[in-house]
């Protein structure tokens, strides 16, 4: 697995465009939208928090992970399949789970870099808080990111080719962003939509990050949904994996 990881890291370092988009876009949105004066004012409807307190940074961290899970990851694996890279690997003792695990590790590393920059620059430029429940935040971030990436692996397994993968990823990504509260914060959602959000993986991920950012413990339901999502989609990805 170490050799596969080393090779994949070299390949990813050559692809400068994807990391720049994953890291640069959420960061730019945070700094631009976070500069809107009204976003720094406490809102009673959000429990006295401002949009910049937890909503904006958590949404941007989730955007980075969703971009990795539903755009970058499926594109890489489907291109490998089309170019015969996976077929050649199938003649070696390499197990599919190792190939998928390496992709998870690399994309998770990029997501961590993006989130650290969001936290640091958000604090320096906008004065946004550092997550107050840091151990809980780390747990939620790792668990939620892994669950989203597992969904991306399933998408990569079922996408017919590299051209279809981004389109399928968008069909999945934007509805998940909506129910997670990207455009309409969960506090303003109707009860039915909030209940749907609670079981969408993206919704629990976003809310649990906001909770830990504000210093609260993540809700057990949200942690359970993330854990179940990781197991279910990880298992599906391994079973649906195709070398060619």
C-alpha cells in the first residue's frame, strides 16, 4: 500500500489545478462573502450566532470535501479505468480495498489542508472563531469527510466513463449541499426538510461541524448517521469496484 500511496501522491502533485480549486474556491468564498457586513451580526433566529460564527466556515469546509468527493475522486478513478491503469493493477496482488483506501487518504489530506487554511485565514481576516470543541470537531470532520468520500467512491464505481462522472457528481452534490444548509440555514428550514437533512449524511456533517465550532458536543444522531453512511457506502464501493 505504501508504494501505491507514493505513486499516487506524485501523480496528484503534478495535477495543480484540482487542489487549487478545492482549496482556493471555498477560501475565496469565505473571505468575500464573510466580508458582507450583515454576516457578522448576531441573528436571534440562529441562536444569537452570526452567519460568520459557524455557518459560513462550516459550509465552506463541507464544500471543499464535496468537491473532492463528487468531482475530483470520481474523475481520477474513471480516467484510470478508461486508460487501462486499473486493468494492469488487476494483474498484481493489489486488493481493490487498497486502491480505494489510498484515494481516500490522499483526498482527505487535501481536505484537511483546505480546512486548516479556512480556519486560520478566517480567523486572521474576518475574526471568525477557531472551533471551540476541537476534539469533537476533528472527530466530526474525519468521520464526515470519510463518509462523503465513500459516496464518491460509489459514484466512481457506477459512472460509465470519465465524461459522465462529473455530471453524475453534480446531480448528487447540489441537492446534498441544499439539504445541508448551504443556501438556506437549517434553522430556517421547514420541519420536514430538516428531518430529511438529518439523515442525508451532508446535513449531519454540516450541523455537527457547526455544533463543535460553537463549543457544543455533536448530537449522537448525527454521529450515528455519519458512521452508518461510511460503513454502507464504503462497503458498496468495495463491492461495486470494477477494474475495467
